[in-house]
């Protein structure tokens, strides 16, 4: 068995690519526009995964955009996606500076949660050992659901 990808539906390609690529740092590795099916598939991969192989042979996140408007709800109902970062505090600061709500701050220097523009929950984990507690994160309360 070989893991291929996780698919999430999106409602705005530009907002989603800003979040996933510009803010989270994922890279687009493939795009399919299907006129007959009226959808676009955008495959993203993490840079560290791309160091280990080409875009076809690494775990991917598939963004599915349906051209005809649909309303999606319950993005949290499947759980969450998880990514490891080199510095959880720096990553969360970058996201906060860009206007992303830190739903579960990294009070423990190890784990945080954020959401995409479509309400998909992301667990952000510190690479290696947890970092020492640091303000403002150590005393920051949770916001919303995660």
C-alpha cells in the first residue's frame, strides 16, 4: 500500500492558494482542469517531502474546486491535517501576522491548531523536542473550535 493524498474541497482558489502556498509554504506540483466535469484539482506537497522525491511520489494535499457553487459544511468532521514545522512559534507568528486565527496556541511549545479559509483544521507540530514555553503563546487562550 502507498499513501497518495488527502482531498479537501475549496470554494476560492486564490484564497486557498494564498493560505496553503504563501502562508503554510506548500508547493503546487500538479493542476488538472476538467471542463467536462467542471472542476479543478490542485495537488500540493510539503517542501521537505519534495526533497525526498518528485511531485508524483510524495504525500500530497489535493484541493478540489467545483466550478458550480456548492455550500460545504463540517470541515472539522473528518478530523484534521497535521504538519511538522521547524519552529512552531515562528510559524504561528507568521500566520497571525497574516490574519489567521490561532485557534489553539502553542502554549506547550509543541502543538497549535489553525483553520484554512474553508474551515479545515490543521494541527501544527514542533519538529523534535517541544520548545520552552514563550509569551505571548504561553498565556494565550483558545479561540473558537479546533
